[in-house]
C-alpha cells in the first residue's frame, strides 16, 4: 500500500517501485515501528487529537499486529513499499479509515530514524553481551597460563619472553575499549526523533519529550532538521563494529599462526575446526580465518555509509534508505562470528612445554643484559651496544648468552660481570617486569583478576539495560 498518491495521475512504473522498495530488508524494523506507533498514539490521545475511543481500538490493533508480526502471521506483501506502509496497511485492514489516524504529526522521516535507533540500541546491547562473554572466555583461558612463559614478538621475531597469560589477556583489554565505545554510543543514540515530523516539527500539540520518555530514550532532539537527517549513530555503530572486527581479525591471525605445524602451540578443538575435501589429514582453523576474513565486510559497511552520507543535503533524502543494509549486515556478521570465536577460544589448549622451550631462544634475553648495565648507571646506548656484542659473539660461537665467560663479559664492558647470569633466565626476566601492566606473573594474576571484576560489572550493566529495553518494548 502506498502512503502517498493524491497528487499523482499515475502510479509508479514497475522499475520505480522496485528501486524504491525497502520492505524486503526494513521489515526487521516492524516491532520497533509498532512500538513507536504506540508512543505516538499516546501523545495524540493526550493532546486530544484522537478520541479515547479511537485510541483504544488503535492500541488494541497495534498490540494484535505486534503478536501477528512476531508469529509471522502478518507479513509484508509484494505491493508494500516499506515497513511503515506495510504496517499501516495492517492497521487499516483491521480498522478501516481509523487505521490512518496515526499519520497525524508524524512523517516516515522522523518515524524511520526513531525505529532505527531503537533497533540499533537493542542489537548493540546484544552484541555487547556477546563481547563480554568473549572477554570472560579470554580472561579465563589467560588465567590458566599465567605462569607459562612464551616468546613475545615484535615483527613476528622473538623479542622478550612474556607470560602467556599476559599474551592472551591483552585481547580482553581491546574488547574493553569496544565496550567503552558502546557505552558512549548508547548515550548519543538514545535520543528520540519523534515529533520532528517531515523536517520542521509540528503544528499539532505533540510533546516530543513525552514520546521520548515513553520509548525509554534518554533525551529528545534539539533541532528537527538535524533530527531527521542525523545518521551519525549508524556510522558510529558501524565504526564500533569495524573495530570489533579488527580486534577479531587479530585473534584470528594469532590462532591461525599458533595452530600451524611450524608453531604447534595451539590445539584447536575438533568441534571448532574443519577438514579438507581432498586431504584427509587436514584440520584447518577455519573459524580463526573467518574471524579474520569477515572483518573486511565490517570495514566495507562503514565505508559504504560514510560515503553515502558525505555531502548529503539536509533534511531527509532518499539516499538515507541506504543506511540499513550495511548496518544489518554488520550486526548479523557479528552475531555469527562472536559466539563461534568465543567457543574456539574456550576450547583451545596450548602446549606449555613447547612455548617455554621457545621462550629464551632467539636471544630474547639480550635486553636483560642491557638493563643490568643500565642499573649500574651505564648510559643505555652503551649498554645496548654491549648487549648487542654479547649476541654477536654467541651467534659466531653457537652459544647462549649465559654461556659467555666472565672474561668475555669483562672485555665487552668493564661493568659487565658474571652476576648478569642471574637475570639471564626466563623466569628471572619475567619476574623482573614489575612495572604496572607488565608481564611479571604476580602482576598478570592481579591484572586478570581486576579485568574479570570489570567484566562482571559490565555484564551486569548491559543485562540491566537490556532488561529495561525489553520491558519498554513490551509495555
Ligand atoms: N523507507 C524510507 C527509509 O528507509 C523511509 C521513507 C521516507 N520516504 C520519504 N519519501 N520521505 O529511509
């Protein structure tokens, strides 16, 4: 059903209707559209623009439609243009002309962005909950490996030994920033646009703040033109999703490398691996690869919306209809990827012995020699030079740093003596990294404990926000 037509002598060409039509993707806004219609109905009734009797029958019909939409017994048909027109058809089929009463003081322009804000908040909270579950999995896995040394890398070359628990836990901190961003985003997105009308507000006695409160929004638009044009929250959500995808892709990369035959550190559970159709021996880390690969479309969706918004005139332009599919796709992608990656992390075991054996190789303890000299007030550039010489001699003579003799140490630098051997062990190196946030296992244990506490707090906050949102939706 079209929501316009009075001034047209002809209906749209098939190709025009086909290009305009959005109901095949925006149908998922239906529950939010129905709920925001209830809020709009409440203000029309409060200001006497609809009789109590009409308001009652419309409310009842909206409730019924909500049931039917959720049961799948009311759906869009070929001739519906978008979710708003499909639902108005549903109302008029039930109520006749009264079904069109809700259009007073409301345009699809303020309606669609209100629906999309509600949809985004609901799904952002779902994603946030999945993110915290992933953080828990990471931190719990990390706590199993606090006392296990492994080589730490820069340039994928052995750099300095680290606690493998520290290495795993870092991912939880990246996701903590995503959760922070989500929290900021929620405040900026929880703004109602209803009452902005097509672009200029309304001459009817609407109360945007009343409607906002009814829908659980924290605030109301300040400028009606901005209200119908603003899609910052879509772009920002897509940035958050792209960043999450970026973080997932780095986990994917690590898991892929760590489960290669060359590393053989990670043993991914069978249930989270896949096989090859031709090579019977293969066990591939496809979940890790998809975590890495899917990040491409998450970045792409952000680019798509930013490009669509660039230079767009205010207020509503039909270009804005292009905000939905990228947003939906990013949400659907994360809803698929997050549980699979969380499961993969939970069920991966690491080869402690192999990592510990690798930890001191590649002269990863050379910094200890430089630090030893720096503690004796040798200027660091000199200390670094001396440690470099130790590495060069060891490389030439095929020895490890602790195997250099006292005489050799003394020739390299007068301040260098046999005492340095005490720090030339992996455990010595790890335990000495006691600057806050460092890799000393006692600190790592504390960091993980604190991160788990923060994780629990975030989990509770998200659950309570989501509960309040669900209660608003079913009110
Ligand atoms: N379906 C449109 C969208 O998703 C909303 C309709 C607004 N259309 C209009 N001609 N003002 O953006």
